[in-house]
C-alpha cells in the first residue's frame, strides 16, 4: 500500500474506531488484520478478517472499513493494462487499551537524544557480519536479523494462554556508532508481546552504521515481529 494511502487510511481508522464494550470489560486489545477489496468503481467491496483476537474487535474493524462506503469515500481504483480492476488490500487495525504501569516496556528511563536521524541514508545500516558483502547487502541484513529474532524470541506465557498472535511493529534507531537506541512499539498486541519485541530488538549486536556524505549517521529503522501460535498437533 503506498505511503500516502496508508497514512490517509490510518487517519480514517483512528478517527472512527471504537473499542467494543466487551473488549474494554475484559481489558483486551490487539491487532486485527483486515483484508478488503477496492472495487472498479472505487467503493469498498468484500471485507473480512485474517486475524481476529476476539472480544468484538474483528467486527468493529470490519465496521470501520465498511464505514467508508457510508461516508461515500471513494478510492482511486487499481488498473491493469489500462483497465480498472478490483484490488485486495490488507491493513492492520490496532486496538490499544491503557495498560497498567507494570505492563509498559521499560527499555530506558530517558530516551537518547539524537540531533539528526535519517529515514533513508546514502548507505543504509547493515547488520553485524554483512560488512564484507559487496552485493545483496539488504538480503544479508534481512536474513541475519530474521535469524536473530527467530533464535531469541520467546512467546510470552500470557499471550499463549490467551491465544494472542499477530505482528508487533517496532521503530528503533541505529545511531552513528551502530548501537540500537530508542526502540518504540508503534503497533502492539499486549499480553507481554510488546515487551518481548522490544527486548529482542534491544539485544541485537551493534550494526555497521549508515553513511551520509561520507560520515556515519543515525538512521531510523522499522521492523515487524510476528507472534504466531504453534499449530496444535492431533
């Protein structure tokens, strides 16, 4: 989904979403993954959930997406070979409830102040061990980071008990010395998943920092960490 579309959709969802009473009473939150179709006329077609934590969250997410039709909000339809065609999108709809203090991730008491943080640098940061790779450095960094997450991620007991699964999105900065600073959950699941995602990101080894104009610079990174329940065996 293009960044502009993603931002506009996120604004619409945030302005219209309502946490169901059942979820509020149970102290439940999480992320609903919603798939919807933009028809050839720009209207919203089929809407369904791909991941629903329950407690009425899935139904509310579907209601908000369908609300675009009620408000007569039209999309610019997709095109294939010059012809308008239906197109499927997938978007997360996040429900975040106020958590007690003990549930909040505590990575550092005071965020590290960094004067200049780049979204994109001439040379992007690379995971430790990818310094000798002249080609496919992005693939090297991705595979090594994925291996780190898979090796170190521990499914929180509370999330297992409540069958909570889905993505946790973490923003963090690789500073000019290559260290991980200021990890922040931007889309969470609760039940210990947010804290675990921050922990796993925080224990990564120092990266090779990004470069801009021949100097090492701080670069912001975003990583989704998927919590997926193990399949039950017969």
